[in-house]
C-alpha cells in the first residue's frame, strides 16, 4: 500500500541515497514529487520474475531479497538489499521482463519511480546514470561469483548422480590401478610368482622325465609375460582416457 512521508524526512532520505546524492535541493524537491512511496510487510512480493518492468525501486528502509529459481526448482538468492540500494532498473532501462523475484525480508518502505519519470530523470541528470551503471556492474560481479561457487561445488555431485553402474566401476578400477596400493600388491605378486615357480615348485616332482617339476610357469615365465602384456595394454588405454567422473569436472571461470 502507499504511504506518504513528511517532506523533510523524505528529502533527507533521498539525499543519502547514492542515486540522488548529486542532486541539488531543488532537484530533490522535484524528485520527491515524482516518487510514489510504497510500504510492504515481511513476505510480500514486490514483483515476480518475467513480469513486465514498469518502475524502479529505491529502498528507504527494511530489507529486500532478490532471488531466482535454478533448473532444479531451488531458490537461489542473488542479493539482499538494504536502505540506499535500488533495484528493478534493468527491465526499466531495456523495457524487458523482470530478471528475478523481489521479496520483502523485513518490513520495508520503498520509493517507486515509473519508467517514464526515470528516463526523464536520467536525461536531466546524466551523472545519475553512472550510479546506475555502477549498481548493475556490482550485481553482475556478485552473480558471476555466485554462479562460479555453485558450479565448483555442485557439478561433481550432479555428475555422480548421472553416472551409470558401468561408469562407476570404471572409475573405481582406474583409481585403484594408479594407486600405490596397486603397485605394492602387484610387485608382491610378481615376486611370489617367480619365487614359487623357481625355488619351490621346480623341486616338487622333478625327475629325469620332468625337469621342470610342478612349475605352472617355468622360466622364462611365458604366462607371466602374457599377463604383464595384457595389463600394460590396459594401463596405457586408461592413461589416455581419464576416469569418467574427473572428465566431467568443471572449474569456475576466471
């Protein structure tokens, strides 16, 4: 609902706002006459995303939350505005739809400036356009930071959910194949394989007609060489194709 201020109180508020700080007392008086003062309660919505933008708002008191829905339907807070901040300027400038939702977090009193009056204000006071540009730039930086943080935090979790069973197994096998645990275990197996055939099984059942004894892979360990060749091919293949999950990692832009 609308609510009127006492002129002195309103002029003091406008003079303290960055958008109007360079205005003369006479210009502040004219601006005061153009502004519609609107109050909101906690939980009220100033405007919804995709609505037609017809006015800019300046926060006189209270707190406003600017937010959007992400692709999963979750609410993402882009900014929380306090007295002195302004919002809604983008759709007023380009005539497009609102790019986000604006919800009241604490009981608020806003100055509402229509699109036509805002355009006339910028034409009459070009220096105010710099403040608008600074405000837009600051929010773009905040949005870029927010998007970067969300990407770096959530992308691996999202890809985990999309992996098939085969991809999960391939990830685990590839990770184990490059670990020190695998290297130590494989070295122990090689030593045991050669020692068992050379020093133990070679003396079991050995005789004039069976010089190799009970060896299942006598020197030069042809079976072991076949196993090593197959394993080497697998390792080379995996080294050229990184684990499935790591191939989907996305890092924030710089």
